C-alpha cells in the first residue's frame, strides 16, 4: 500500500516540508511506499519578506517570486490548483480543476490572507506593504510624500511578522531623514494593546528607540473606521487621528476552507503546539501561519515546524513512533533603520532579548533573505 502525504500550500512551510520529506523518504518514494503531493494555487512560490523593502525602492516584487516547480524536489508531485473543500471524514480534497484527491496524511500550510474589508473605508483610504500590489503602490505614495502625517496602524492581531510594523516606521524615519524631509513628516504608530508590540520584551526594547526617533505612539488603538474623504482613522476607544498617508497592517485571517472543515476559527487550525496535530481531525497537521500555536506568524516558524513535521511524518510512514516536537523556536531580524538591525531568538520557554542594533545584523538579515532560496530547497 502506498501512503499519500498531501501538503496544501506551497509557501515557506509547505515547500520546506516537501523538500525535507523528499530527502528523508528518498527510499520510500523511490519504491512507491509513499507519494508526496504539494498543492498550491499559484505557479510561483512567493517570499513575502521582500515586500518590506519594496516601498523604499530597495527591492522589486519580482525578487520575491520563483517558479515553485524549480524549488521542489522532482520526487514530489507539484500540482497548481486551488483546493475548495476539505473532507476530513472521507480524507478527500476537492479542487477547482482536477478530480478529488485522497490523502492518508494532510498538512495544512495555507498561510494568512488579508481582510481589509472588515474595517470600513480601509481598502479605499489605506495602503499596505503586506501584499505585493500594496507594496508597489506604497512605493509611489512614499516617493510623492514630501510632508504631513504618516500614520502606521496595526489593525488587529495576529498578523504576519509581528516585527515588520516596527521595522517600517524605523526605516521610514531614516528614509525621510536621508531625504532632508524628516522635519516635515510626523510619523505616528498605533497598536491595539497598551504597548507597542505583542511581546512585552520586544515592546520594552522598542519603545525608547521610537521615542528617540520622534515616532509618536498611540497604544490601545483598535481601528474601527477610516474616512478616506476626511483622511481620518478612528478607534473603538474614541481616538481620531488625521492622516495624509495611512499605512495599515490589515486584519488577517486564514483561508475559509479551514473554518468550513471545522478545523478552527478564523482560518487558523487548532493544533497541539508541540506535535502540530490538528485537534479536530485525525492525520491532519498544520504548520506556519495556518497553525494556531500562539507563536508569531513568521517564515522562520514555518521553517522550523516543517522540519519537525517532516521527522514526525517520516516516522509515521515507517510505522515508528513519532517523537520530534516543536519547542516554539522563532528567529527574527528586526530592521531598526536603513542600515542597522537587531535580532531575536526565542521559544516557548525562553523570552526574546533583542540584540543591540548594528550594521552587521542588518547585513545578516539581507544575507538571510538572499540565502532563502537555498534554504527553501533544503540546501542550507
Ligand atoms: C511584509 C512582510 C515581511 C515579513 N518579514 C518576515 C521576516 O523578516 N521573517 C520571517 O520569518 N517572516 C516574515 N514574514 C512572514 C512570512 O512571510 C510568513 O509568516 C510565511 O510566509 C508563512 O509561511 P506559510 O508557509 O505558513 O504561508 P505562505 O508562505 O503564505 O504560503 C501559503 C501558501 O498556500 C497557498 N494556498 C492558500 N490557500 C490555498 C488553497 N485553497 N489552495 C491552494 N493553495 C493555497 C498560498 O497561495 C500560498 O502559496 C513577513 C511577512 C510580510 C507580509
């Protein structure tokens, strides 16, 4: 009998997992003891961290795209199709174009989606760099912005890369200074809770940097509505801010089919945070943004979780007990300007302790981004 492992989502988590399984199960794949299928709705693999640099003219959106088929081992069946339904009772997926796909093991690596429509006026009045098209448009806006109120509003949590909003305001501060415009630009950062970041250790580190850089902070600001005509954003707490340029981190959701399959709320799969097994279905797992583990929605997390799950699945296929567990490991470089960055590494037990910002860490982040394409292939 051939076991069929189906990975849904060819982003960071799904691609790293597919290549790791190809390596671990080389013999089983060659002897048809197992098949691995990777399903993605886009022929390209998209590396989202590039988008942070697009508004500042440092990278092009195309730098974050490569054909998925070029990144994945030949022993994996890569299919470009959109999954429209998951039936965990019959262990079947339905897709937009092809016949139903049966699985023995299903991994959900479907990532995050943006839901700007949840905030009235946001789609019309706000810009973002959390999408490829948003990052491109924001570059035009920033280039023509020579003075006024720039508001960066983090709307809701969780969202991808919790450090990226801080990175954006630190980079914008530097960017306007380099252009001699900083005195003409007010930068305001809003955050939904009573500090500037979800993690108290990172918040405590970031706040003095923001004060030093004259970045205004509005905490307890849960955006309720944007008025594109009046150019205001208001919060549920009753605060109204004027803006000339609004940059938002829109509300995030997982994909609808997860909720439709009763695997979790808002598109996030309820999982055991150590084994990554779904709470509400057998032989279903989730990694990366889709998995509700409580750790940041970050590519590094997707990567580490993929490694753990590859070990577990290889054990399952071989009929051995699966022992590998995910310890919450998260790694993150945090840009603190155009040429300096900090770095944090933490897990379920150890809190983050941000490193002093340095140019070396900034170059390390850029090097990490470049080497990503090798990492995704499993070569690093
Ligand atoms: C601006 C920005 C900066 C970031 N910077 C960093 C950083 O510096 N460091 C870091 O670690 N992380 C960073 N991240 C976060 C990181 O990009 C994500 O956490 C990571 O991509 C999550 O990987 P994933 O595999 O879970 O999902 P994704 O990479 O989003 O992949 C999900 C895939 O599933 C596919 N899919 C979804 N639904 C279906 C369906 N129904 N059928 C078929 N295919 C489907 C999607 O098309 C997509 O290809 C950043 C994100 C942003 C937006």
